[in-house]
């Protein structure tokens, strides 16, 4: 796949997402001019890019959607749900095609037919007769007239502009296009600003404006009747120009101009000319440096700018000339010659290195022609492949480990050689490097931080589609879109959130009738809220539906035999409600195609726990349910506790550790055949880590207090008995690889400062 | 107001002049037939406003603050003698 194609895939996805968002908002908040414009531009750009990578099926479909949106924009059609549906399904199809294109480099065989059917469906929504008046047809028609010769208006404009045309021509321009735009008299009432369209024309070479019919005397003039003809010549491509004027196709003529119809490009300025231009500009600089000519300021600056501009045009530097002209105009306005002087000095520098400037202009030329106006105003973002950032993260991680080795060296220097002073110096160096490494690591991790907004974006669509299907009125509220978390986490959030929102829509939210009966507003609310709390990243999904009834859950759980009857009875209501996350649990009366397969909530817990988070649920029958996902913000770095048991070191993730305690033997008793102790009114079973790892247990003195790490995972609690706590470290956890890839009970490995490999336990898996 | 009377009796176009400015501008042009037009402070002119400037036949006091118009249109307009 070429770079162009890769870029197309990335940009197409962004445009699809943006257009879908805007369509949803359009439906919800009504059609503002600006919003339709945005949707329209997205479709238009998509269509253009599809043409560039030669996907005609995609172009045809998007073209039909574009025509439909044009009718909405012109007010010929209201934005009905049917139209939004059709536009969204067009985006869906395009999105699938983009996936196909990325995977196979081409569209599937039936794409042409699919595209045709979809285009037909889109066109069927057009008002009668509008289907025939396709925007762009005017452009096609006038293209044919090129063969017959240049239209009169174009010939006139070329004659009037003469050499100026050639001197403004960007290097490498492949096409020259002439535009004749005669806005209809009532165009101002349609919200049109014809000049505004002209301003968007890229690489303008000439522009002319004149009254279309004789101008009435001032006393009789109608200020809101447009009586103008705007003609222009530009170095853009005809299709691109047609795109700008596509909403006024009946008022514009766009014609490709053969190069031989233009005056010949003036011979490239020779070096003698260049030297002359330098001299001329230097003279203008000298003129501007004379400060006491305040009496004739305007004349002086105006003349300097004009002379310099003309000289630059003559020497074939149209961009520099335009720049000088603009600065000059600005200076006159602000009565300050400083900027013009600076600009001219810069021009002199640029002229010295004219060769490289030319190269730069060549590179910019065609690219600038191809870029659409929207892309120019878009925020400049550097795209970096994830793999490169990943490599940086790994390197920074290695650096953390390498830095830890310094502590070890300091210890050895002190212990083996008795060099206290040197050891101290190494420690200080370590501290300094440590600070930098932590900062570096943090900064690199910031690169991976993405706002959760990109995940939230899909939900307005989902809620809209599902609630329509279920005949429920639901409003989605999202808050905290700017909260950021590591990309790995944000990427994985989508699936659990989909399950939560679908569950809320399907099970939580009542039908409008039920809601009325319960005295609630008919329109239900689902909110998704992201927030940051210290180094945790929280997401709460709340609905104001019927809530979860513990009694129903209890009955279902016993029917499905999720738990032995006695255990089930012993659970509190809160613990019972938590059972909805148990594998195989579903409260839906019948399986729908939306949710209710009984797997959703299970997936939520599994995924969130995989990324080191926790899920909790709070529900009040009749009032609603809140599910809270509590996750770390980054997963690249984890904090572990290094413990010793049976003569070996192990790591335990601090996420799982709730506390470490020393317990005297008399507090330990046998509870259900298992030793345990009571901690804050909870029974904590004891697990010997050495025994679990099949290591020799250290004989302990009977009376001595024993050391435990109390861990909690998946709602279970246990105290691991250990011999000692060695360290607390921030480490980069590597997953188990090779032969050990399937070893259970380990979260991964990390390198210690002395080069030893530390096994980090997966507490959840080793809990009995 | 983006169309206003200047201190020296001129008609001043100031800032972004939208389509709504056409009406007041026309009134001023009609009631002040001798007033000069000053478009230095304007940033962007709507077509309807520009149309009236052109129809008035007056040479505005330049340079025009709307850089696009200054670049593409002004060189072809009758020049105002004061120049600034």
C-alpha cells in the first residue's frame, strides 16, 4: 500500500467519524447552516479522496449522498430521520469499503453493484426533478465547450491580465481553469456570499468583478439584489473548482484553459536580472530606513512596496511579490514601515539562496493545489505511527531498568570495597538520573495519552439507532470527553462501554409508557462520564431506568445455579447485584439482538480487569443504575512490591495489595479447615506463598509475629504469608514469553537492577 | 456598527462587514453624496457591501483592510488621490 493510500485510509476514517458525529448532532439539534456545511464538506472531501485513490464505487455513492445533502442545504428538503439514516448507512458502507481497501488494496467485486443500489436509495430521497440537476453537470458541459474554443468572457479576462497571469503562475501547475460566476439576483437571501466562494479558489491568477446589467442610480438601487459577474482564472484543477461552486452549479461556468491560450511564460530571469532585482530592493530598504520622512510616509511606503513587488514579479518570484504587497498594504494601514523593511530584508536573504527557494516552491506547488480549503485551516497534527511511539516507550522502560542498576552498583562499592564516599556519589548521580528518567518516561507516556472523546464519539450513533429500534426515547449525555488515558486503555474501553450502554438501553430504560406510569419523564437519560482522580481514570455509565432488583437477580442466579443455594442466601443485596457480572448471567426476559445474551457484563469485567481496573455497580430499583469503571491511566508502568518467600523474590502488583500486616500467632485460628485471621471484621484466609510456589518453607519461631500481604481481587480477599518485603518498584512489566507464555499465575516479568529476572504474580489467578 | 460616520465626515467601513451592512451603507451613500468612503479599517467585506462601494463610483480611501480585495480588486479601481 502506497503512502498515499495509507493516508487516504487514515483520513477517510477521520472524515467518516466526523461526518457521522455531525449527522447525529444535526438530527438532535436541528440543521444549522454551518453544520450542514461541515457534513457536506466531509462528504465532499471523502468523495474527492476516493477519486484520487481510484475507487469509483465509493465516489458514485458519496456523490449521491452529497447531492442529497445539497438539497438539504439549499432548503429544498428538511433533514428528516430518513435522510440522516440514508447518509449514515452511506457512511457505514464507505467505512466497510475503507476496511476492505486497507486489507486487500481494492474493493470487493460486488462493490460496484452495492454502490449503485445505495446511490439509488439516496437519490430516491431527492425531491422530484432535483435528481437530474446534478451539481457538476454545468462543469462537464462547459468542459465540452473548451473544444469549441474559449468562451468570450475567458478570452477577455486573459487579454486584460496579460503577462501578470504568467508571472503569478505557480511552478509545476498542471491545470489552468477559468471561472465565470453570475450569482442570481436573490442569492444574498439564500445566504450566499459570492466573494466568499471566490476567496476559496486556490492559486488565483486573475480576478475581475463587473455589474451584470447597467447599475441603477444610487437612489433606486436595491442593496439586496446581486447584479454582479465575477470572473477568475486560477491554477487549480477543474474538479476542485467545481467542488467549491458545487452548490451554485446553475450560476457558474467552469472551463479548463489550454496552456497555449495563455500568454507565454516570460523567459526565466537570468542572473543579471536577479542582481538587478537585488539592487532595486536594496534601494527600497535604504529608502525605508530614512526615518525623518514622516511628511510623506504613505507615498514612501506605498512606492517602496510597489517597486519591490513589480521587481519580484518580473524576476519570477510571485509568492515573494504577493507577500511584499500584503505587508506593504498592512504597513500603510498601521503607519509603520518596520514590517515592510523586515520583509524586504528577508526577501534579500531568500534571493541569495534563490535556488533552494525554487526547490521549496516546487515542492509546495502541486501539494497546495490539491489541498482543500478545509485541510488548510485544520489544526496541524503530526501523525506518528504507533510502532514508533511503542519503541520509545520500550526504550524509556529499559532506561528505567538500567538506571536501577546504579543503586546496585552503589551497594557493591560500599559493601565489597568499603568506598562510602564513592557509593554516596553514585547514589547522588542515580538520583539525578532518576529524576530525568522519570520525567522522560512520563513525557513519552504523554504521547500515548489520548482523550476519551474518540471512544465517546461512537455512542450518540449507537444510542440513536438502538433506541429507535426499541421505541424508547433516550437522551445521551457525555461528559469529560477531554479526560485522557493511555491509548491502550482507551482503545480497549470501547467494547465494555458498548455492552454497558446496550444493557442500559435494553434492560435499564423502560418503555415510554412504563416511564409515564412510574411518574418519570418519557425521555430517559444515559450518561457516560469520564474523569481523572489522581492517577486513576474513572468512567461512569449511569441510566435513570428501572434499576436492578436484587430479588430478581437472586432468583435468576438460583435458576441458573450460579452459586450453591446456601452461599446465595448468605450474600447481601449489594453482593447479589454484583452477580450480573458473573459469566452466563442475563436478566433479560428474552434474548434480543441488542443484548441479553448474558455475556455482555461478563465481558465488561474481564476487559476492565485485564487493563488493571475494577468494575463496581450501584443500583436503586426504580431510580437507575450506575456502573463505575476504575482504571489506571497508563499501563505501561506498574508499581510492584518485591517480596521474599522460600528464599526467592516475587513481585506483586500494588494494584492488588490492600495492605501488609504483622499478625501475632494467637490471632490466627482455623476457619473452615484453613488458617485465617480476622481483619477489620472480615475473615482473611491465609495462603503460604512458599507452599503455593512449592518452595521450602522457613521454619518460624512459634511466638514471632508473621508477615502477610493482604490482597484483594475479583471480590476475593486473601493474605499471602511472606518472609520479608524487599522493595517497592516502578517497573515495566513484560508479558510472559516463549515457553512460559502459557504459564498461569504470572502477570509477567521484569528485570531487577542486578540483572535478575523477577516473576510478577497474577494475584487473581493464584488466589485459591 | 461596522458602517459608521467617520470624524471627518467620511463613511467608514470597519471590521467584518456582513450582508446586513448593505442597507445602512446605501442610506449613508444616498444622504451623504459628497462623503468619502474609508475602507482601511475593514477586515472582510460581504459581496453586497462591495457591490454598493462599486456602484457608488467613489474611490475609497485605501488601502483596503480586506487583504483579498486589496490584492485582487483595488489595482483595477479608480485611485483615490490621497492614497492614505
